[in-house]
């Protein structure tokens, strides 16, 4: 199972294990879902996704 899922409509990446209702993941259309290889936040960042503030720990 994937750990991270990107929403291409707003370029936000969600951490699925930590997701909250504020993420509105159920509103993400399948066409906008994006998964990462490798399945890591660093990879999401490389693809210009921004970590969701609700489900990702803040890292600087
Ligand atoms: Zn989220």
C-alpha cells in the first residue's frame, strides 16, 4: 500500500497513514491521484509537490 499520494489538481502530497478529514482525500479525482517511486516524501518534493499541512509533519 502506498504511503504517499499526490493530488495533481493542487500539487499537494498527502501522507496516507496520517491523513485527516481536513485532507479531503475523498474529493481527489482519480485522474489527479499521483503515486511516487520510490514512495517517499523526498521524491514527492522532487516532483514539485508540496506536503499537506494536515497530514505531514513539518520539516524544514
Ligand atoms: Zn493531507
